[in-house]
C-alpha cells in the first residue's frame, strides 16, 4: 500500500522496491526514466527515486493526436516526442506533453509536462509535471502536481503536490500542500493542510488537520489529529483527540484512585500529553445504589504554581446494576460531567486532587442536573 511506500523509513536497499510498487500501483512504464531526481530522506539521507523523463532534444508541437493504442496512431512512435493540444486514444496513448486535453479509454501518459485535463476511463494517468486535473478510473500519477487528482483507487505525486487528491483507496505524496481524501488511507512525507483517510493516515511531518476512522501515525504534529488510535513521535503544536493516544516525546500517563459522589470508589487511567489526554474510568457505587460505572473523557493538566496543577476534565459515564443476572433491572443511565480539578503534587510521582464538578444525568429519560465533588490519589508513571 502506498501509505507505507512514501513513509521515509526505508534503507538503501529498498529504493528499487519503491520504484516497483509505484510502477505497479500507477501503471507506469519506467523504461527510459531516470533515477537522478529524488526526494531526500531527511532523517537518514537516503534517496528515494522520483520517476521523471529526460530528453536530449527539443519537443515537436502539433495541435491534434489520435491513435488506437500507442504506437498505432497519427505520429506512430514519434508521438512520444510531441506536445499536443488535444490527444484522443481509444485504448492507450503516449505523448511527450499536453497543453489542453488528453483522453483515453485505458491509459494516458505525458512524461514531460501536462497542462489541462487528463482523463482515462478504465486504467490510469501518468504525467511528469502536471498542472490541471487528472481523472482516472484506477490510478493517477505525477511527479509534481498542481491541481486535482481524482482516482477510483490510487493517486500518487512522487515529489510535490499543491491541490487536492481524492481516491477510493489511497493517496500518496512526498510533499503536499492541500487536501488528501481517501476511502482507505492517505500518506505523505510532508503534509500541510487536511489529510483524511477512511481507515488510516500517515505523515512524517503533519501541519494541519488529520482525520481517520481507525489509525493515525505521525512523526511530528503541528495541528490536530483525530482518530480512534493516534501514534505520534512528537506533538510540537496542537493536540491529538483519540481514544488511544500515544506520544513518544512528552508522553503523559497517570493512574488515580478516587472517591466521588457518582463513583464511591473508582480507578482512572490517563494517556496522551498534558495538553490533552484521554481518560478511562471504572468504578462502583455501593452506598445508595449497587452500580458499576464505566466512563471515558478528555482532560488537561497545567501547572499553576510550584506545587499545584489545574486539571479540567470532561467525561461521560454509564451506570449498570451490579446484579446483571436480572436484565429487567438494567436501566439506561448516562451522565456527562465537567470537573474543575486541582492537584497538589506531593513529589514527582504522587499527588492529591480535589475536583468539584457539574453534571447532567439521564436516568431512563429523566434528566437531572447537579453538583458533585471527588477526591483522589494520583500516580504519574514515567
């Protein structure tokens, strides 16, 4: 999958594998292309080849090109040395460049440059430097792209992209400023803008908004990452809003044993960063009602003095009877609660907390509002 191809964690022996995957995914004939131009792996200084055509002579210009399948057309094999304003291929066409419109039933190729609209009904499109729109039933490929790529399966911009990539399966770009939207996954080395994947998104350097249905992976984040699970090496600016929130640099983990009005005894686990972490809570009520409590939420912990921290948190809880054998006794009880917590740090690992709160509770469609408080013993795990 191209998501993993363009992540810059490959060694020197992988460069031909990258070429192979790009060519298979994007239906590119790489014969006659050069490996001299490349995207540089900024972490390990390893070259990842960028496919681009080199010519030793000036192009020829002609307004129209028509063919059945290359090289059976108006200029035969010489079409690959021509730049046209309009090219129509019944199956597949290969020209040097286009200033205008290129249409093919299966596959279109313009290795040097493309300005305009490139459409392939069943297969895909390939262009060197593309300015305009590529629409492919299966794939689109370009070295440098300014404009829009729309594909049924795969979009790829090997070097730089400015614009929008939309695909049913995956998008991949080395450096992109714009928007990536895919049904399965989107990947980029340097991403500035919005990255959306139905299942996953991957970026080495992400500046902007990253959203996926399951999994986000980022090396350095400057912005917001939203998913079920998010894994980041560093969050330079912004935050990650995820149920599973793991950050390698500045990772914050906290356990708490608490005593509160809504949960007589509860254990909570916090994971993420101090700027924004995820909270998991489980507990029990035994004073008024015998209930099991499970909750999830988000919070922040900010120092406000040498020994004190401010810890606001927002969470939701569900309540179930401890006797689950009698299903008739199960009620739909949910609660949303906002806490204004204050923590006194005993040392680097332990602290005491006091958290007054306000809540809204739905007990079988009976809405109640009120105030509460919790006391807790906290332990930070490093």
